[in-house]
């Protein structure tokens, strides 16, 4: 699944499904800026989100152990 990650001053603030939503999120953060000298830098990184499951921790079956001996 493709995601767009939003960063503010190098710290991830969130991720969105589309680039347009990422830009909207940045605009929302920019509206909260209170002082022109303290403006943050925003960036968007497009990436592929992939979930890696933990390996199975099941013990080998008894029949399989007997076959290995």
C-alpha cells in the first residue's frame, strides 16, 4: 500500500493515503505557526507500507522430530 509520510523539521507527524491529503495536513500545521522566525520545514516522502509479521514460534510437530532422528 502506497503512503505519503509528512515530516516537520525531520520528525514524522503522520501519513496519508494521497499526496493531496499530505499537503492538506501540512497546511493545517502551517496555520498553527505563531511566529515568522519559528517556521518549521515540512517534507513529504512517498513510500510503500509493508507489514512484516513475527516468525512463528510454534514447536516442530512430534512426528517431524521423529523423522529427523
